[in-house]
C-alpha cells in the first residue's frame, strides 16, 4: 500500500519513525490501525501518545481515496487518543494538495514546516586544511581552514562505549526539538541495528571533559545524508557546528558519495541560512498539521 502511494504521489507516505515502529515491540502508548480489503491493506495509520500530545501518520491507497476511508481511520485514531491527548499532530510528506484538503476538512492547522535540502558535492568549497582526527582522504580546497578549539579533536563513534554520552549530548542539543530530543537508548539501538549504520560515519568531537558534538552521516542507495548534527550547549557558538558539518560531508565525499540530503525546520533560520550558503537547495517540503482535541 505504501509503495502504491509513493508511485502515485511521488513521495513515501511514512517517515523513519513510523516505519521502524511497525516492527518494534508493542508498547501501550503506540498503536497501529489498518483497513483491510480481502488480502490487501488499503489504509494505515500509526499513532503514538507522548504526554498530552499525540502524533500520527496516515495514508490511504490511491485507488480507495475520496470514499471516506481516511475519515473513518482518523476517527479511530481520535477515539483512541481522546482520553489522554489534548492535541493531535500529523505529518504530510511533500505538502501534497490531497493532504491539504484532508487537513482543512478535518480542522487541522498548519503548525510546522520541514525542508529537505540537497546538493551535489562536485565543486563544493572544501577547506584548505583539516584539524586533528580528520580522515586521510578528505578533500581539500581553497576555502578557509576547518578548525577546532584548543583541546578538541575529532574521532569516529565507538559502538559499545559512546552510547550514553551520545544520548546526553543529543538530549541537550535538541532539548526543544519535539522528536529528536526525546530519543531513548532503544531508539539509538534501533538505528544502530539498521543495515546502513556505519560507526565510522558518526563523527564525534570531544575534549577532556567528554563529548561536545557529533555529525551522524547516513548512506542509502548511493545518496548521503546529514542524518543528525548536534552540538552540546557548552560548545555552541564556538564554530564547532560548521566544522562538524564540513567533516561529515568530507567523509561522504571520501567514500565516493556525490549527492547529499539534509533536513531542517523552516523556523531554524540560522541552519537554513547556513545550508543555503553552502549551496544546498530545497527539494521537498513536509508539513506537520495540528488539531486541538476537545475532551468530553
């Protein structure tokens, strides 16, 4: 069903979180809803309640749209979350007209916008030199040198040793982020068990007091991604984010990757501006729709 949606809409209907949840162990705050027809599934919704907020993704097979299937499925989700949640948030990948109409019909308001950026690494303005911990084959160019503060060095992630420090920095760096900041050890472990995970592609910056930041890169289908880039608050404003960004891109380039994607919230004007200056262009827009829930 998801494949048919992607073929018609030009974009996959579910994000990584929803996809991973389909094969995760059952938990009381998450539920899957399906609409079967004979031996097929013609609609699916995955919902999760975190505190008093619920998040969901919903898709209907293109051959069964405009028949009330999505409305009934949404009703089931609302019935399930009603005792606990005061708000429902739903992602629309690609900001499709069909999703806009569905959201408007059911009283959702546009709440958040996520940009996907992309660029080809050919012609990228690489720095003239790299700091300690750089890879042997990282490209060099004529741009200003990539530098680190005194006592800071780069190295690859060490599986089995760095998990707790990574979770600490991730939580601190994304304290105000509605999704990334609440990652648990189980969330991290699930990603590390994916076939694309490469500890050498998760670059860490540290000093004598511990981890300061990281750039987690990802490669699937020959395309690289700035998967997660985080800087501990004690190192923010030092230029570490720029150096980590360059380091991750250089790691990808050294492994033959030419196209790189990344995601940034529209509201994060600093990051959006940085990526635009580095030659990244918006190629896709995702929208999160929100609806307040009136409890009986």
